[in-house]
């Protein structure tokens, strides 16, 4: 988690030569407004939930970008609260050649989920469920394009068909297996971030990146790619 935060969002989409680089700009995630995605929350800390995914200008190498406003919920401990599962440290999608380090992120000063400018590093929303949680969406997001980096793993997520195997390894060494259930490209304003960052319902993995058309004038993607996978 190096560098300062930048207002960029979750990215995932085609990468075209030089243009590709300017992409990191319109991708940010945030679950429900209360709106790509926790761990070690203190008894008195608030449990934030990212808001929507805004667009931003390409971020500089080494910086940490951001994903929009995230909703907050009380993280106060109660008698029934259990110790959170270990944080994820690696994500793999063998069929797509994706093998990335995963690091935890929280919210920036504007309430947006942070993202690493290096597309080779995926961000896990640490205020949400971790792999192995009994319920809720584990959100992992990453940039698809970069002005400085050529390795763009999440750009391949657009080819994730139903049934594609996804593996997430946690800090304890446990490898959690998932299978892609759905993949959808939706205009940023219409993404259901409440669902993406939902802490209830069956356990699932939500991968977020940018997608769709790229607005060269605004220097950002117009949509987000959201891939949902379920434990196997």
C-alpha cells in the first residue's frame, strides 16, 4: 500500500496500445450509497461499505487509487461475534492466466474503496467478508489498465465464462475454490453496489474492474465489469 490515494475506480476492460494506459481513470467502486470488494475491524470502528464506482484520470505508478463512497455500518462487537477469517493474499484464475497478489484496503478520506495503481496487485475490501466467511460478498478489485504497467491481469476477466474456476488463498494458507456464476458489464451509474458489497446472503466472491467503452475525452471507462463466483 504505497503512495497517496487517487480518485480512480475499479477497472476492467480492453487494453489498447497507448490508450490503454490512460485507462486507470474511470474506475472506482463503492457499495450502495450506502455503495469492485472486513478484516481486523476494531470494536469501536465503523464498518464501511463502498459506494458507487466513479471514473477518474489515470493514476501515477505506485499510487493507490480509490473507489467511490462506501456505506458505513457499526462494527461493534457483540457476544455472538466471531473472529474474522484470515485475509486473502492471492487470487488465481488458471484458465485466464490470472495469478495476483492480494492486499487489504479500506476507505480514503472521501469514503471510497482504495485500489492499487499497479494492475498486478488486487485490492480486497477489508471491511467486508473474507474468504471462508459464512455469509456475504468478498470483494476483490483491480485496475485493468495502466500508464506505467504492462501486466494487466484483470483485463482478462471479460472472458470469464460460467463455471470458470477461481481460487483465493488466505493468509493461513487455505485455498478457497469458487466457480464463476455470472459476469456482467453495466454502466457505472446502474451498478448495484449494495448487492456487490452485501454482507448478507450466501458466501460469494465478487470481482470488480472497469469495462465497456472508454471515453477518451473524460479519460475513463463508462462501465464496470462485475464477476460473481460461488464456493465449490
